[in-house]
């Protein structure tokens, strides 16, 4: 949020938009059929900006803040959801700038949770949760300033297994809205050399920690990971990578046993993965999308594949901080907090900013 707000100070074009969406809450677990009784609706508002630079795909990325109010479909049991999140829109065509991939990551507040009185609602057990929003947006020009927004939006929120139960909610909606654009001062971009020095890297090492509760009234346990990644497309700013994770997850005892007095071998806490990833750098902020499978996992039948969304902010050329959400088939497994160390390429290397 701080980074997106900071962009508005230098922004050349500013955008205010709002809209309404209609869809449904997906009953991705059999227990959820009991309380999903109606269609979902959302209202969203956004303040976003971008700078008109001469070249480069990242120059047309729109950044800002979004707010959403969601009725998941049964307010008596599920309550309402309010979300605030940084939002980034990536254009599919830099020249026309009509179609965008939309990504938002932030904080959500649920008015109702799982309690002794509301025990049927097992999707959310905490008021504050992580929110992820993905969407495809198509814009139609009405006037030079006014635009019509059409969007397919997928909203997910859960607490990342920090408190059980935590099935999470997934809400796809079709949205319609309006936006108003206006130009302000001219913006002088930083030199490409300075931008490229922050965008390229060779080997990356990440260490993270998280806390998890996989069953109601179970102990809260830690999970730790050591990750290594190799950039396999050094001539591209938006780069592909391969890597591996070594994870020590102390919640495996609760996952694999029915009673807390049973103890699994320590080796069952260890997971080893092989993964691929895609990184989009926006200055010092890097957005990382990953997917992979486990070479070792004691719960492999239920967790044989995973996906991860990470946000990394580099304090300098080598060192940064990381926050990520690791999930199994869109069900959150852990919110990971950590540090990043990167071995950069030599500065004299020529970088082709092709996408």
C-alpha cells in the first residue's frame, strides 16, 4: 500500500473508478453446501495512476488502491466482507491498452466468523484475513475521459491457516463499472540503467517463517522454508525461473494423526519441492508467481501440487524482504514472511527489456 500510494506523487495520469459485480461463492468443500444459499454481489472502488513513458511494457502498468464490499450470499451466516488492497493492472497490448490482467493483494475484514454459536460456518475463523483478487478487465472508451469497465473478477480470502477452521472463500463475479481519467503534471522517468540494475538477478535465496493451525483447538506451530531459485531468462526483465524449496512444517503431526498424543517421526515434517516461477519487477517491488510439486511430502495424496504468490521488495541490489502465500489448489497453506538475498549479474551486461 505504501509503494502504490507513493506512485501517485509522481503520476501523470490518474483514474477514479467504481463498479458492481454479480456472481456466486464456490462451494469447493462438501461442508460448504449447507450455508451458501444465495448469489454473491460486490461493490468496488479504485484510485489508480500510471506514467506515460516512451517505451517498455512496464511503463503502462497501472498501480493504485482498491476497496471492495462483498455479500458472499448468506449474510445471516457468512456476514459481509470488506477489503482494502493494492492493485496492479498489466496491459495485454501496450499500444491499445484496452485489456488488462488485474492483480490485487491486501487485507479483508469479515463481519462474521466461525464461533460456537455460528459453528456451521467453517470457511473463516478470523475477522482479519488475507485477500487476493485476480481479474481480466476490458475497457471501452465513451469519451477521452470516461471509460466503461467490464471485468471477470475472482476474489479469495482466508487467514492462511493461521487459525482453524479455514476453508476460505472463493467468489467469481462478472462486473460492470465506470472510470474517469485525467492528466496532471509531466513526469521524467529515471534512467534505464538504474531501473535495469534493480531488475536483473542470477541466483536468489529466500528464508521464510510462518505460523499455522490446521485443526480447530490444535496447537499453533511454526513452519520454515529455505528456497533457492535460478533465473533462466536473463535477457528479459520479466523473467522465468526454476528452483526448489526445503520446508520444515511442524503442523504435520496434526495433519497425519487423529489424536494429539500421537507423534509422527521428525522426517515427516520435512517437505522438498521442485517449482517454476515467473517474476514481474516494478522498480524495487517484484511480483512472483510460482507453481510446483513435492518430491517429498508425507501428505502427498492431498498436497501433491502447490502454488505461491510472493511480493518482494529489494532494499538494495542484493537484499530484500518477502511476504508470500503458499496454497494447495487455492486452499491457503501458509503466509510466509522472510528475507531475500540475490546474486546479481554483472552490471556491464546489456539487458534487453523485451517482455
